[in-house]
């Protein structure tokens, strides 16, 4: 299979980067994401994992992909996939502006933009994610925008994923 690429962007800031899907390491996750594109939603900056931005989506795969190519220490440029039960994200500590309900599932697509990340949540413990993509162009510009997002806020900004 030929390499597949996506554009990952912060829409309001008009910042884009290009990622290669890791079809050889996470084929089921890559297929699920690719088939669901384009995707976009409100962006959040992580509180616990450090240098991470992410967006939440309703489940989009016909069958939830298993954990593939797992990590608890993502590196700069990693794109990770997480699936959470609504009850796991239902506490006000996460700062969501809409209610996250128990009994639902949410998909979290995340971009890690700097070093020293650890997927350890005080509420639930280790949170392994599937590394399904790697930024190959534009990481420096995206990292600067993510730092701006951290300092100036995410309100009104969205994170978008689309095929190149």
C-alpha cells in the first residue's frame, strides 16, 4: 500500500501540518480514521499529558479498533487515538463546555507537539493510546500555535483532519 497523508489544522489560526498514516503499525485504526475523514471539532489542550491538543468525536468506526502500536509516552509529532466511555470524562475537572454523559463513547484524536509527555491520568491511571500517524511537515509551526493555544485559550478554535 502506498503511503497515505492527511492535513491536520487549527482552523481559526490557519495553521496546517501534514501527517503520514502508520498503516503498517496501526492498520485498523488508520482505516477507521481514513474512512471517517474529514473530521473536525472543538480543540482542547491537555491538562495531564502536557504537550497535547485533541478533539472529541462520536464513534465513527463500525467496530471500535483495538489498541494498536500502543504508547504511554508519545513523542513530538505523534497522532494518537483513544476511545473513552463518557463516564471517564464526565468530571468537571476536564473543562468541557458540553456535558459528557455516562453510557456514551467518545473518540479522542490527539496531536502531541513537544517532548516529555506521559499518559498518566490521576483519575484512572495509565491511558495507553494508539499511535496511528506521524507529522512529517509543519510540526514547528503547529507547536508554536499549540503553545499559543495553551497560553491564550482554545475558545473558538477547532482541530481538523482531512485527506491530502
